[in-house]
C-alpha cells in the first residue's frame, strides 16, 4: 500500500511538472530537444543529394565524423517510409542528423517526423489518471 501511495504521489508530481511545461507552450520532452540539438549540430558536416522530384529520396554524405566512432559514410534517406540507412530513424522514431539535413535541404519541417511519444502532451496523458482509487 505504501509503495502504491508513493508511486501515485510521484506520478501526480511528474504530471504537474509536465502540465506546467505545456502551459508555457513547450511541445517536446527534454530527451528529444537534446537529440534534435545534437542532430542539428552535425548538419554542416553533411552534403545532401536529392534523388526525386517529390523531394522524398536523398543521399546524404558525411564529410567528417565529429565523434570519430566510425568512418564517414553515405546514407540513403526515404522520408515517406521514415527510413535511413543508419537505422536510428526507424529504431528511435526520431529524425537522425541525415534526416534533419535532408529536410532542411528541401525546406521541410523535420519535426513532423518526431513520433508523438516524445511530445509533452503524450507524456501528460500517461501520467493522467493512471492510478485508480483503492477500495477498502
Ligand atoms: Zn540517419
């Protein structure tokens, strides 16, 4: 019972924190904001080649690898399929740096490819009414 009450209190507190952020027009979670800043910081190290008239297929060349964890590569992007060779886009449901640079190249808003689970509205719904009242 004590664990239930503590957990309930934590969810109420977290829900209030999320709602406070929504009231000041924040849209995304801290995690996605950090990930998008990281992706945007790499944009200048990528070259984009467009492959179709609909602006959905791209080849993105990395010119330098800022973290030096692997060699520079080329990546194919298919925006309509939410697909990138690097696979981070498919796995995490958030745009990788290759998708961000491809979207910027054709003036698309890359944030439209961020999954709703990263929105504060979605998180608020998770905290909302998760715990029911216990009967005696
Ligand atoms: Zn990618």
